[in-house]
């Protein structure tokens, strides 16, 4: 894949809409000079804002969309109202039609998943899609999935998530065989739900392009014990939101403690460089971008409340997925898994 990548942007998505999306695209255009952008949204709003950013205007094209999906729209409502005419629908449709290599939106997560699944369909052999997030760890970053697309999962689906996660880790981290762990209530093989234990047995027995490391616990996510942490969407979403809330809580406590007395303020001033490095390392904008895994195309969900820097990071993720052939890697690995499982399935019949 060359650098001549076209990214379709839902310009009306997110809390700030075009006021955040266009500056974010401008930042991404600097990082990816050969990339081009299709901006889907209200042309009456987008045109004057794009005119004010000449560097982006030279690399972007506006496609008018009549409808903007609201952040509180139900997925079914968004599908009815926005089918064929919303900025979100049209951005994803551009991927299906081959006009764009990937779509990025900061809009309604449920609506984006529903539209993406309806338009792009899942890859052969994939039962359910998943959302994969990048998680900052003590070792760098890990891929965690599912963080909200699929509530509940059987053993086969957890194995599919593992395959999708390792494909993403290979794309982002350049690893030949990423380490993969199943999130559980303990590392012992006898613990946990039966579907998790069965998924572990399958991953242990099959010769897949990953290194199965067994069960991992919640604290292993932040440690970076494995490159890919696999769970189902209910647990994954709670873990994600808990981590985000804990990070904000610690930041609030630290700020209060550092401003409590004159000596603490002096200490904060002396350690300002270290605190700046910590703040930069934990900045959620630099880990923004959830990838919709298992679809016949690349779709990246940006946090709705992010700013231009965060949205640019989501575009970076989309570009990396396209350049490294995420969809093809998943399709190949799922086909390989099915070939390995076929004899076992026939023996069980």
C-alpha cells in the first residue's frame, strides 16, 4: 500500500463537528503529505471553514450530506433517518464503493457500528465485529478488544477477537507473533467462565500467528503483560471507562496535593519537567481511535469529545491500518483458523 491514501471523514461527527474535524485533518495532512480527504457534511458549513485552511483545501473534497447523526440518536433511528444521506453513512459508503480506503468518525458509536456493519458487512468467518482500543501501558501500548461492540461472547467469538487483535498488533507494532491473553478473574486454568476457558483451550491448541500467554487479570492491562488483551464488550467497556475515570481521579488528586502548601507548590515547580512528561504520556488524545474490527473495510471511531490533536491521532490509526493491510491480515488469519478447526468440528459431529 502506497502513501496515496484517501480517508473519508464524517465532518459533522463529535461534540464540536467541523470545528474539530477540519483542524484535525489539517494536522493529519502534515503527517501524511500524500493523503487526501473526502469531507462529508453540510457544504454550507464546511466550505467557508475549509477555505480558511488552504493547506487542507488543496487535499480535500467536500461531499454534501443533508443529515448529521446526533450523538444521542438510537442506532435504529440513525439508520432510518440517515440511510444514504447522512455524513456518517456516506463516509462509510465511500469505503465500500472504493472511493476511500478508510472512514473516520467522532460521532455516535452505536450508529456508526450499525451503519458500518450494514454497509460493509463482516468478513467471511467472522460472527461478530469488535471495537479495539489502544491502551497506554508501562511497556508502551497494548491492543484491547472488545471495548463495547459485542455484549457477551462464546468461545469461538473470543478466538476471533484474539485473531483480530493480533492482526492489529502486527499492523501497529510490527510484531511477527504478538502475545495474546484472555482477560479473566485469575490466571489459573480452572478459573473463569466456561466460554473463556474453552477459548483458552482453542488458542493453546491451534497453530495461529500469535503467542497465547494464557489468562491475564485486570491489573495486567496497565502493566502491558501482553500485546493483546481479549474480552467481550461488556467487560471491556467497563474496564475502559474505569481506567479513564481513574486517570482523571489521580490527576485531580495530584493537582490538589501539589497546590496545597507553599513547599508542595515549590516542589511542583522543580518537578515541572517530569510532570509534563507524565501528562504527555497519559494524554488520551495520543491514544485516540477505536478500530471496528471484523468488517470488510477500515472504520475508526474517534472519541466524541476529543480535539484536533486527538482526531488527528484517530486518522493516524486509520492510515496505519490501511497501509499495513489490516482487513487482509484478518481475513487470512480467520481462513487459517477455520482450516485448523474444520477437522475438529467434523470429529465432534
